[in-house]
C-alpha cells in the first residue's frame, strides 16, 4: 500500500553537500514519525536522523550532528535530509522509513559516496 522512493544521492568529495529526498506514496491519512537510515556493506541499517510527525522534534546520531538536517513536508508527503560537510565515513545507502513500530516495505535507497 505504501511505497518509499529515495533520491538525491551521488558521488561527491569530502566537504561537499547533498540533499536527499524521500517520497511517501500511498493511501495514508496522515504522516507518521519518520527516520533516515544508513546501511554500509556487511552491516545492518543504522538510524541517522529522526523527525516527529509535526516536524518540531528531531534527533541525530552523534556522528552527523551539526552537519545533517532532517525536515519534512507533510502536504507533499516528503522527508528530506540535508547533508553538509560530507565525510568518507558518511558513505552508504540511505533509506527512509517509519521511526518505530511496524516499518513499511523498504524502498530502493539512494547511494551516497564520499571520496577523500
């Protein structure tokens, strides 16, 4: 019923920026608490940032604090991740999904690669 489509990734150099987008498609009546996840080869998905339904409470993993910003547009049903000052350790496949509870099916993710 719900589909997630991530976009905006790419290959950048250290210090550059990217803005990721996640479109929530489906017959839903309201937007839920959402999160951005990151997966690297050989490891599971790590929560990078979260945002509540109203968009007035956010959380970030320590490694991205001060550099990443999560926001959302409930009318358009989008959630975004602005990534500034990128570092090689930010490399991975980024996914969006619910923050908690029973997650929606995973989307394709978007690859972020940061070279040194």
